[in-house]
C-alpha cells in the first residue's frame, strides 16, 4: 500500500482491517466472499466481513512490480470526421413576384442618391419593368420597400 500512488492506472488494494474501518456493507462482503471462496457465509457486522475477506484475499494478492508502475496506456489519435454542417436544401430567397406593382409613398429620402433612385418609380411600374430599365437591382427595390419609400401591390 505504500507504493499504490505510483501505479498509473490505479489499483485495488486490501487494507488491514485492524487499522481501517470497513468500507463494504454486509451484503457486499457476503457476495465477494462467495465469489472468491465459492462458499456462502453470513456476517454479523461489516467488520467481521472485512476480516474474513482480508484473510481470503491476502492469499490471492500480488505484490506490485516495476512493470505495474509503468504507464502502459498509450494515447491513440482517433480520426473523427467533421460533420457536414452545410445546408443541402435550396430555398428561394426572393419572396417578391415580379408582376407586383410598385407605388411611391409620401416619404422623401434625405440623400440625393436615393432621391434620384426614386425617379425610376414614376407612374405605377411593376418590379419587372424597373428591373428591365437596368438602373436598379432587386436589392435596391427591397431596400426602398424596407425604408418605406415605395409599397408593393398585387
């Protein structure tokens, strides 16, 4: 027991029952006694079970050797494949129907660039007509709808 701390993987030790308090319960001591001797025996107290097990197991105990104190465990590098987190389904990102009609609102933008862009919405053009002019893209139209400069009607 004085060299148990040197065993890398740990080990089972048998403690002297005169010095150690019983750590097993009575049913567990009876099971272990039957396992190692093949005979069933009933114990009155846990200390009696500990004494009986100590006598049986000390005959079967092995002393620790230098080989037992070496690190026998090797770390193996396990190749874990990375999960495929990419979306394989295709979803439509354009919720707008290009036949919808765009109507200007009363809201006036502050920047000159946005004011010039609103000239593309003169009259009541559809989204497709604005795109055909080639000045604005679909993202520009979405931006103007989001800011409230125009609205869309079916």
